[in-house]
């Protein structure tokens, strides 16, 4: 086991030294080993250490903390969306954009905002931590999505920053603005959680974003602009998989439950 772990870290260091994008040199995300450790600690905490720690304790009351957290998420994601979309549309081709290695004030700004976006993916881990500390159940989809986004975003930033893949973050940050607005209202008044008419549309929007991202990856795959095909294929598979998971969640919570309720009324 130790041998395998050592080889993984050696491979990460090799990638770091030989394939890193010159603009992707900010702390934390620049180290593949650090990313692997943080994601591993997150998974171990939410599935083992956290539940064990809370086993004989009362749930924490984190309402105020969550209100502040959601507000920060709305602000951060709004800034990321406005800044990155403005720069991306100025600099790049939506159809297929190769990795840009040019160093200019605008490309540095875009790399910096991409870095902040990557950090928000680790900030998202607190969503699950709050579930654990309040002794509330969460779905595998929830933890898988957070861990996967952190790994994917960090990898893309580290090795193919300022390229075709930035649009994924732009779309995702816009969706997160709306999503955390809903969470904020639900945190301020828990009665809103099931009464906000647009709740289910948040999930629909998440599914829709994955569809747009998949199509955007497809244009990159069939265009000849130097993007690594194997990376595009892996991301397309991952996007399709997460789309199916979100679609299954939507079906079980909004379609199957509605059909079940109708059957009960008819009886």
C-alpha cells in the first residue's frame, strides 16, 4: 500500500514539474499532492471521522454560520461569473480554444479568477461538513459531486489553464449564484425550504448546465485546435455520468413522489 501511495505522489510531482501551466502557480492548487490529500481528508471525515465524532453528541445549531456561508458563496460566484465571462468572451473562441500560454494583464487576470474558482470548489466541502455536524443525511451524489469538482477543476487549472474548459466554470458559477440564493433563503427561514416554488427548477438548471457543458466539450473534441482528445473524452464521460446521477435524483424527488401522491389521493 505504501509503495502505491509513494508512486502516486511521485507521478503527481512529475506532472507538476513537467506539465504545469506557467500561470498556474498560486498556492494549494499548484500541488497535485496537496489536492489529493485534502480530497482524501474530506471523504474520510464525512464518511468516517465526522459521523463517529457526532455519534453521542447533539446536532450543532449552525444556522448563523450557514447564513454567512451561503452569502459568501453568492458573492464569490457572482464575482467569478462576471469577471471570467467578460474576459473569456474578449479573448477566446467559444467553439474551440487551445491552451493560451501568453502572459498579458488579461490572461493573468483570467488565471487569477480561475484560481479563485478552484478554491471555491474546496470551500464547497463545507456543505457536507455542515450536514455531518447537524447529523443530517446526505446523498452519495452530494459528496461525489463536491470531491469530483475539486479534483477536475484543480487539474484543469493546473495543466490547461486559460483554455476551452474555462466556460465550464463560468456556467457553473452562474448556477451556483442561484443555488446558494435558494439555500440562503432556506437558511434564514427553514419554512421556505419546501415552499419556494422554484426549488425544483434549481435541479433542472443543474441538469441543463451539464448538457451545455457536454455539448461544449463535444465541439472541442471535433474541432482541430490542439486540445488533448483523451482529456475531452474523460470529461465527457464524467459529465454524462453526473448528468445521469442528477437526473435520477430529480426523477425520484419530483416525478416519482408526485406520481405516488396522486395514486394515494385516488385511493
